[in-house]
């Protein structure tokens, strides 16, 4: 069967015929090990999932040894997250390491596309599986994709009577998708071509298996194994169930939970990763009958946030109904535990009703006139984030001019009479949380990491730029906060803050980019705020003078 026949979809491979003619010798293997392994919280912060130990043996070492035992010596490992920890594999097993620089923003379809030219009678292997018996062979009769006999609600496929893998509807369960595949000929050529054509922004979130589908079924035959023979390790609890003595189970985060909540470590269950934030990672868990959220600071956070200052803020606002009062907070490492709120939702920055409630809450907070011992120095922070670039220039060619313009606004601001109190600083829509109580829907603010003494009107600017508002929508929010009674001078001042804060977060994004964390449009738009609202502020100042 030709590749063209596959691509045209005119014929379906008949696995029942000419089996003897299809006996092949696998030539190489590709192991996909670039991702964060976010579902492995809290142990994915320091150890890549491929390097987890089960019964004293690393997952990837076991896979490589199993491949080598059947004669596969040509092994490529695609790495990304904590890539340096894989370097030993070169000396130990002679593997080839290929780095996926975009592991934080793209799924494993991109990882495999990077090495697509190496696909030729190839085993494709995920890094997060433990195989009790060797799943690889010196000879293969046909191309296959491995699934288990476990019924899995997250699976996309099921095995039919012809041993084909057909898509299942969203409401139905399928066979557990193991992820190991063998690509002989002509499937190697077909998948190679598809990966190259699909490696674009439209498939950033795609798994490589997307290249295997021909209409409603995979082009590979099913290879069904028993659920106990091959175990996919996606979570901390799955690792604990498989090997309760694994060294990787020793986690500071788990030990902290046990200490703070006075429980045993095996009482910490239902661990589930929450959406990764711009600064932190958080996970949900349950102890006895109570749900909690634990926050673990993200990459480079120790340089950006003073945890002692954060602890002081929580001490100041505790019990005032402003936030999710911590059950535990560590001012040294930033670990924080709070109770989980049911029925929670973030502010919809396009919903006028939400905006009115959030601005009312924000103004009430400002009216409390709370005090702490530290200030959030916006101009100082701009300089600080720039210093973290290690002497490298900005990615923006006119950065020096833009920075000079923004800093020129300081003289104007210093000449104004301003309130000065505890300000949230990160008062963005995602940090206004609505939740259900017996009395109805309540509202609170979360993420007080950057909070300090400042002009409270900075919070209005921050809300605007995070929401990616244009001038019209910025003016609408200002009018909501001031209930239609905002003087021209104050509006000009807020325009200044929008420009200044735009440069602040643009510099922050440039630092995070150097750590491999990319924010796309958000970063570009912040820089535009610095330029556009500087001009608007200057126009307003000229009108005031005239």
C-alpha cells in the first residue's frame, strides 16, 4: 500500500492479509520526555516525570534497558523541562538528546515533529510508563498502538472486533491509551509527513496521536495489554500506589501539609493540579472531608516576591473578609495552604455587573486605609526586572526611548496629591473570586503577593491592562470605580499608571521569557500600553496646562 493511498483515504489497511510479508525489524526508538508533568504535583517541581523511581529504578532507565535488550541501540530522547537532568543518559546508554525549547507552550506533537526525520520502523514511547514485562520485540508483525483493557473515561478510542482503534463519542469511555506505538512501513512515512504539516500554532495543544487518525479511526492496529502489565504514572497518588517506598514521594509540600493539618501523609488524597498561573503552581487536595489548595511558587519567583512582605499583608487583612485567609503560610519559601471554596468563578471582565461588584469591593478595600511597613515601588521594580535580564538588551528596539518617556511621568505624579495605603497591585479580573455561601454569592480578592503601600488608583490601572482594555473600556472602568465622578486630573494620573504598569509587566515578561515561560499577546500588549498611554497622558497634561 502506498503512502498516497493512505493520504487519499481510499483504502484501509487490512491486517488480516499478508501478515508474513509485513514482518519487520524495529530500527530505533524515540522517547518523549519534554513536558512539565503538571499532574505530578507536588513532586514535578524538581524532578522530571521520566526520572521518577519505581522500586529503585528510574522510569526512563527501565524503558531504555528494555529497548536495548531487544537490540534497539539507536534511542532519541526529546527533553525540555529540567533538561540538564537527562545529560547522564548520553554516557550511560549512548542516547541522543534533542531539546524542545518550546515545551512550556506546545504539546508533544511538536516534540515528535522535531525528530520526525528519525521515524523509520520506530518505537514511539512516552516517558511516564512502568512496564512489568518488556513491551518491545526484536521483530514486529505490523504497526500498532498500545492500549490497555482498562475502561478509561478520558480515552479517545476503543478496540472493535477487527482490532481497529475507533474514536469514541465524548459521553462514552474507551480503552486506556498507553501511548507506546510501533511505526513500520508505510506508516512511518505517513506519520512523518503528517507531523511536519501539523507542526504549527493550530496544533500547539495537540498530542502526537492526532497524526494517527484517518477519519474516525487510527491507521494502526490495536495492541491490547492487561492493565496491570503497563502502568501510566500521571499523578503523585499513582506513584504512591505503585511504590509506596519511592524516594520521589519525599516531598516538602506533602510534609508541610501533614504538619499544618496534623494528618498522616497517606491521608492526603485526591491531589489534582489546578491551572498553572503566571507566577505559581497550585494544587487541590483533600484531607479527611475537607478540601484545600496549596500554592507552590513557580520558576524564579524567589527573585520577584518578598514572602515576608506577603506574610505581613495577610496578617494585616486577616479576618476582614477581603481574602481567603491562609490555613498555613511560610514566609521563607512561599508555601501557602487555604481552604477550597466551592462554586468559585473569576470576574468576567466583559460583564458590566461583575465589574460594578468588583470595583465596589476594591473601593471598599481602599477605604479601609490599611498600613504595612513596605512599599511597592513601581519605578524601582521596572529597574529591578530589567536587571534580571543579565545585561541583555530588550527584545523591543525602541525600549530605551519608551522607558525614558515612561520615567518622565514620575515628575508629574510626584507633584500630585495622592492617597497612600495598602494597595493590592495585582487587582486583575482573575484575582476577584466569586463563591457561593448560604447567603448567596460572595466576593473576595486573592493573590496578595505584590501588595504594598501605594496610590490605590494603581489597582484600577492594573485591572485595565490585564483585561487588555482599549481606551474606551479603560474609561468605562474608571467611571464605574468613581461612579461617574472622576476628575480630569485623576483620569490623567490613571493613564500615567497604565503606561508605567504596562512597562513594568512588559519587563517582567521579558525576564520570565528567559526562563522559558512565554506569554504571547499579553507581553506585546503590555509594551503597547507603555507607549500608547504615555501619549494619552501627555495629551491630557497639555490640555490641563492650557
